[in-house]
C-alpha cells in the first residue's frame, strides 16, 4: 500500500509550536497572508529576520510528540511506500524518527542566498546578515516559502500523489494552496482520503473519511491500524 501523508502546523501544536490560524496564532494579530510574503521581507528585513531567528532558536525548547513519533514508526515499517510531505518548517518529524521528510515550505534550519541561490544548513541567527558560504554576499534570508513563491519539489509530490492508494492529511486548515488541493488531486487519481485534524478543516468535505481530535491521540491510533493491516 502506497501512502502519502501531508502534515501542517496542527501536528506540532502539542509540542508547543504555535499554529498560524488558531486563536493564539503565531503572527500575533497579523494575518499570515499579509506578512508571510517577499514584499514584507523587502519592507522590513530586520524584523522578519528577528522573527525567524526567534523561531529557529525556539526549536531547542520543543520536542516531538507521539504523532511525530508514530509517523517515524510508520516509515520504518513501510519504507519507500510512505511519502511524508510537510508544510512545517520545524524539524520535529526528523527528531521523531522520520528520515525522509519533504519540506515543501522550506526549513528553519536552512538559509537561502538571494544572490546565488545556495541553500545552506543554518542554526544561528541571520539578523546580522552574515556572508553566504557560497558567494560571500550578505543576502541570506530564511529558507522558507512565502505567499507568491513556488513550494519546493512540486513535481515529486505530484508523482507520489498520483501513485498513492491512501492520502492522509494531518493538522492543516486546508487554507493554503497548493497543499489544500492535494486531497482532490489524489482522489482523482484513485486514492482513498483521510483527514486527521482537531476540528473539520476548510476542505473536510473533500475527504472520504475525517476523524477529529488531537493529533497526539489520532495519529498513533491510525498508525497502529495501518501496521495491523500491513502485518496481517
Ligand atoms: C490540530 C491541533 C492538534 C490545531 N491536533 N490538529 C486564490 C485562490 C487559491 C490560491 C491562491 C489564491 N491567491 C493566491 C493563491 C496561492 C497562495 C494561497 O494559497 N493563498 C491562500 C491565502 C488562498 N499560495 C501560494 O502563494 C503558495 N505558492 C503557490 O501557490 O505557488 C504557485 C505554484 C504552486 C504549485 C506549482 C507551481 C506554482 C505558497 C504558499 C506559502 C505558504 N507559506 C506559509 C509560511 C511558511 C513559512 C513560515 O512558517 O513562516 O506556510 S503561510 C502558513 O500557512 C505556512 C503553513 O505551512 C501554511 C499552512 O498552514 P497550516 O499548516 O494549515 O496551519 P493552520 O494554522 O492554518 O492550521 C492548523 C490546523 O491544525 C487547524 O485546522 C487546527 O484546527 C489544527 N490543529 N491543533 C490536530 N493538536
């Protein structure tokens, strides 16, 4: 059975990472659609760097929860038959045991050079605009995908969605494309579809089945079900 799992901010909520669109959302009163843009970065680069520097530093104080760990277990059982694509820029899937994670919206622990296009592993701050290890210019920005930019690796994602027998969406509001369109794309290509989310998402009606509750409970239970079927 080929499985594609899409995750969003909700899977990291129980680890203490704020989501975007819930009441205590990450952007403190700003609509994410207004601030997560290249234009916002051009207008106030220092402010944006400080914001992402703080989120990068905060990774040291959070840990994967049972939902991340369950997906790590699923990867060990399914191997290449699992494709895990996340909209999250944290590293909690990796720390939860997943070795192959496709970060379609980029990663906090990476920097992108606006001059030469290099993507470099980065754990420190960027607010002082350090030189790029590739070209030396001081054009490093957070390696994340803002509105109007193209998510990473779309061709590969679409190939996996076309081949999937099961598509599972975990902890995402379904408000942001192209990820919000994966459910209908996968269904059109023959996949069964399942939503695991705290509450019905904007796209809940598109799924064959939806289960609602905390990811830390729903995901381990679902993984146990799949492993039971695979082992039977
Ligand atoms: C729990 C829980 C618990 C809570 N357990 N659940 C008009 C129509 C259609 C599309 C467009 C349009 N105008 C423009 C567009 C395109 C645009 C878009 O979608 N805009 C919308 C506003 C309509 N999209 C883009 O621009 C994208 N690029 C693009 O389309 O390029 C063109 C192209 C595509 C493909 C091929 C070729 C070309 C880029 C989008 C970039 C989004 N970037 C951000 C910021 C990343 C960096 C950062 O982290 O700071 O990505 S915005 C933000 O939203 C972030 C997230 O990844 C993304 C999705 O959020 P997510 O994960 O769903 O979080 P929430 O908070 O919304 O939801 C959390 C959910 O969890 C909730 O449902 C909770 O209930 C639940 N939950 N606790 C389980 N314990």
